[in-house]
């Protein structure tokens, strides 16, 4: 039975009972929540207690603050999401949260990114997810849980059947964790999105990529996969492409910040000619150059009609490759988002992309460049759009329409959260 929507009053009483000073940031957020009309709906509300993203600095949430907060939320079934990113939570806070998850059956979204949770905290949270069947989306990004902490989550994936999105990016996981996660996902049927960006790998033999490719051959539920900063080269790309010929579920593939050159993009080009499900491809910060861009443009112009978003930011591409992609968009009406900044943009590129926007083929919010004129010459300026814009933070206001600023969530919705 949910308590009446009076979170702030309950918070004040809990602070007095536990002899804990009030955190004015938490108090203000709870006051705002009490005024939220959605608190009475079946949808529920998310408490946004992230310690960043504020014009005025706020007192960040500590382990002691969290203890008081969860005592208030214990009976508040209308709170279905909790954003605690960028705070001061440690393993002690993770223990408090694990206890809360064990007793709570209404929380669907939990964001703990960039706190100070370590291996033991990861063990506690992963352990409680063996039995918790309500949490749908968990973000652990930026907590240095290490390889052992990642192993606890890999073991959890063999048992949990409710979690849909798991973010372990920037968590210092290692090769052992990546392999164990890939093995777990050959059996897991519920996870739809996973972020494994920036692991700490002992070699450049791409063993992890081989195991992930093997997993993709049999996994039929994964929709979104992030493999940024894996030191992936052409060998790894080839293995992934071979696997994706047999995969009909993956719609978002993130290969940003790797060591992929044009030879690897040739495999991706062939994949795009045959694959009928991939909708977002992120190749930012590789080195595909003009040859790689032309491989992609040929696939998009002739055969592919499913890709909706492509990022080739910072790939050492000149006007030749960029113009080829612009021309491909005239014959391919499906590709709606393209990001090109950080390449060698010349006059022909400026003309080609300004023409795309002039005729309405490319909407201004769906790319990271905007045309302007100086002395009759068309130039391109950078816009702050991109596939990863909101990966590490989310605006307090609504996302920018039509979703170009965070295409992964707008084009490929995984769940309500």
C-alpha cells in the first residue's frame, strides 16, 4: 500500500527520527515531487537526484543521506525511478541500495553512474538482482568496480530475467568479465541493451570481440550493443559482421573510438547490403578515411534501406568521402541522422550538405553541422548534436526534438525508461 504523496513531510520526520541533518537538495526534489500530478498515475515518477547538471551547486547525496531517503521510499510505490548519478555514494551506500532493492518491488530505473562504488558494492547490487524482478534499467557507468565487480554482474545475467538495460561502461572491467558476459548472454533472453565501453584489456588479440561475435550468432534479444574503446581492429570487425549475418535483433551497434580502418569498413559495407535490422551505426573516432566512407555510401545508395543513423565523426575523411555519403542520401530515404564533424570538411562538403538541408532531405536537428554564408560562400558550423550527447548526463528539461541529440533512446526505445 503506497503512502499518500507527501514525501517531503516523511523525509523531515525520518531525519528527526534518525538524528540525521536534512540535505536541502533532497528536500527540494521531494517537495517538487509532491506537486507532480503523475504521482497519482499508474506510470509513476522518477526522482532526479543527480549531483551534476545544476546551475547552482547542490550538496551531493552521501551514504547517510541515502539511508534516510530509502526509509522514506520504502512505502512510496509511485516512485518507479531513482537517479543518483554523480554523487558521493560508496560501497556502504551500495549496501543500503541492495537492501532497498531486496525489499522494493516497484523501482524500474536506477542510475548510480559516477559514484565511488567498488567491487564489494558491485557484488551486493548484482547479488540482489538474482531475486529482484522489478528493476528494468541499471546504470553503473564510471564506478570502478573492476574486473571482479563485472564478473558479479556477468553471473547475475545468467539468473536475472527482468533486467533490460545494463550500463557497465567506464567501469574498468577486464577480459575475463567480457568473456563471462558474452557467455551469459548466449542464454539470457531478457537483456536488450548493454554498454561495455572502455574495458581494461591486457592484449590486442581481440579475444573479447571473438566471444561477443559468437554470442551474437545465438542471441535473439539484444537490441543495443556498445563496444567503444575496445582497441578493435579489422579482424574484430570481420568477426562481428560474420556473426551479424545470422543475427536479426541488433539495431544499434556502437564501435566508436577503436582502431578500425577502411579495410574493416569494407566488411561493414557488405553487412549493410544484406542486414535488414541494423538502424544505428556509430563509427566515431576511428580512421575509415575516404575509402571507408565510399564503402558505406555504396551500400547505402544501392542496397540498404534500414539504417537510420550514422556517425562518422573524426575519421580523417575528406570532401571526396563526405560528398559520396551526401549523394547516397539523395537515393536513400531511410537514413535520417548523419554526423560528420571532425573530418576534413572542404567547400564541396559544405555545398553538398547545405543542399541536403535546403531541399529538406536532412533536418537541421538530425546532423551536427549547420550551413551559413560568408561573402557568398557556403560554410558549415558545428552543432552540439550526436549519438552520445546525453550518454553521460541528461537534461532536466525534455530531450531535443526530433531526438537527434540522443538517437539511441529516441530511435531505438528499449523500455519506458
